């Protein structure tokens, strides 16, 4: 299977699966390698045979969907976003929670892959903010559709490639060495719940003060799915809460109750006048 043939196949197959080809352009070789292995496992000669199988077999369409899950993740990914969360967004949300007499700040990491994003959020809270807000506890729910990724997340151990953007003075505080891996210390694993959920089928119950839905819905799903899922996500975001998306993503135009925050690109606040 060459790149041209695989690209043509993906441009045909992805829209039929409710997925968006431009989101896969840069990662297509990963999907193509998986497709090659799938054809071998099924004993199929080429992509034409596989396409015919997709059209007649709903179970294989589910298998193809799984082949298209992209597990790219690392700690402190898009550093400017996490800096803004640390310096502006989380302190403001914690202050508002405290003013309401609340003791819990709730965050949802959607499409958490192998867990770097929710652990980054926890590390920021523990090392930079916890002492400023001693009466507030941060609770994090992290969801993903891929069981293997969630097992890695629960193990909490990572190679050096995942850690390059973490502030250097935080590394010995948040991680301990186990063999050749850096493992999240037990004190930074508290109040993170990992759940197996496909965001298209199921979402955790809100409301949340902060939702991170980055490099998932607004990259890989088609416009109809984006709009429908965005509406469901918004119902789970507390008035005054914040939504973080990928720095190269755009929100559906229908989300009029969100406004961009000046702290960093890709951060949006929900109007406090909107019930949800």
C-alpha cells in the first residue's frame, strides 16, 4: 500500500465514518500502517476489497473507527495554554468557587489518551496553586475511547519524550524514576478518575468548571458531529466556566455563549448569564 492509494482511500472512507480528512492529513501514515496490518489480518488483497467490506459489515466499520484513533499526547502540550491555566484561569475559577462557598473545582479532560493532560493539570494545581486555595479541592475526570491508552494512563509511567515541556524544577517533585521511566508520584494521582468513554456516545455528568477538549472533536470529527457534540459539552460547562480546545482548532459558529479569553489562544469562557 503506497501513500497515494492510502490517501485516496482515507478521503473516501473517513467522511463515511463521520470523520474529517483534513484532521488526518498529517497523521495519515499512522492510520495507513494500521490499515496495512488490518488487511493482512483479514487476508484481503487491497484497499478496494477492504472498502467493499466496510460498506457491507457494520462490525468492520467499528473496527475502522478504532484504527482512526490518534494517541498523540505529552505533558504540558501547548505550553502557553497551560501557563495561562496556571497563571489566570485556575486561580479565577478557584476564587469564584470559593466565593460561592464551594470546596470543589471540577475539571474534565476529554480524549485524555495516555493521561499526560490530566496529570499536567494535577501537577499545576499541587505545585503552583494548592497553597493559595487551601479550601478548594481539584477533582479531575479523564475520559478516552481507547482501553489501551487508559491502562497506560493509570500506570502513570512515561518515557523522556513525553516530559520535554515540563518545567525542569518540577520534574523531581512530580516524578520518580522506575527503571528507564518517569512515574507520576502517588501524591499527584489523587482525585483523577479515568473512565472508558467514547465522547460521541457518552460523557461524564457535569457541571464542570473547566473542560479540556483539545485535538479531538474539533480536529477529527465532521462538522455535524462537531456541532452536536459542542452543544452537549456546553451543557456540562458551568456558567462562568472555561473550555480549552486545541490551538489550531476552531469552534462551531453556533456557540454564541462562548467568548475568547485574553489569557491565551484556544481558551473560551462561558457567559455567566447562560444556564447550563
